[in-house]
C-alpha cells in the first residue's frame, strides 16, 4: 500500500510504468480513477500500463472517439474518455451512472464533465508535463 496523497517526478515511460505498478496494489473492484492532465500528458499511457498489470494482454487504444473501451482483465476494465462529450446529459446517456456500480475498474480521462456522477470517493491522478519525457504525477483521493 502507498500513503496518499503522493507525488512523483517521472523522467521516462519506464518510471511511469513502475508508478502504475505501485498504484495497482491500491485498487480493487469498484475503484474509479480520474485521470487529469493536458493533451499528451500521459493519461492513456498510464491506462495501458495499468491494464497490462491487471491482466489484460490486448491492445489499449484511446477511446477519444468511442468514448468507452472495455478490456477483459482479471476484472473488466472500463476506459472512458470524455474529451469529445458535450455535457453531462451525454454521459448519462452512455449509462455511466449504472456502469460504475458494476464490478470492475473504472478509468476516466477528461473527468471534468462527469464529476457530479462520481461515487463519494475516488482516486485522482494528475499529470503535468515538465519536459519532453518528464512528468509530475500526483495521486490523491477525492472525497
Ligand atoms: N515520463 C513519461 N511518462 C508517460 N508518458 C511519457 C513520458 N515521457 C514521454 N511520454 C509520452 O507522452 C505521451 C503521452 O501520450 P498519451 O496518449 O498517454 O496522453 P494523454 O494524456 O492520454 O492525451 P489525450 O488527452 O490526448 O488523451 C506518450 O507518447 C508517451 O510516450
Ligand atoms: Mg488519452
């Protein structure tokens, strides 16, 4: 287990992969993880690593156009990207509120528009670009 909140400076993809590895030990069925950060900051990269650690050995792609990808790991992994959704009504229409009450791990890129539908607590990981290969990565619990 890791003490939260925690903040890392990652200087490479490999370092981010090991942060994902540490974080994977925290989560359990029903965990929701909001992934915050500008374009190209590493949200999808983090999901790729986490999905692999959680037992999915297929291809993880960005759900920018599909809104939701589902991967079969040890638990189902729901990978949302709300970048292109206009408002909360769209998010309700995809059944988000009911989905996050199922068994699984829920990863949400661009969570801002969906926050009012989130559970009473969830993880949030914030990625800041410090340089080409350098990221500040903060992991906290939001209540
Ligand atoms: N230290 C690092 N940790 C993670 N990714 C890194 C790091 N250094 C460079 N990168 C690169 O940053 C890019 C992050 O792209 P990614 O698609 O994950 O961004 P994103 O936050 O999901 O963007 P979007 O908002 O467009 O979905 C990848 O090309 C990755 O290789
Ligand atoms: Mg992405």
